C-alpha cells in the first residue's frame, strides 16, 4: 500500500502525485475496531487527484484487485481538513 506513493503516476505530469501516505497495524486499547486490522491515510493536493486515484489510477486499481483473495473488509473514509 505504501509503495503506491511512488507507483501512482499523474496522467498529465507523468510524476507521482500522492502527497503523503502513512499506515500501520491497528493497536487501539478501546477494542472497537470492528475487525479492521490495518489503516492507511493517503493525502492528495486536490479532489481531482483523489478522484483519479480512487476511480482510474491503474496502479491503485490493480493493487486493490490483488487484495480480494486476502482482505475481508475495507472501509474508505474521505475527509476535508478543517471541515467538521
């Protein structure tokens, strides 16, 4: 997942476009992860970049498809910084 930061290439600039990518294993002491074992946060410079990543980026789509045999549950949450 973290390698996508370098593998996802912008269709216009020809350069990686993911601004930030972090993740790790769930380790909360609260016990309410509902089966989620890992989490990742991916940052983009624009909504257009996020939308391309989610719907069209071949590297991202191929990665997601490769997980089908081993991942039972995926949650995706998009946020706008400073909007509550």
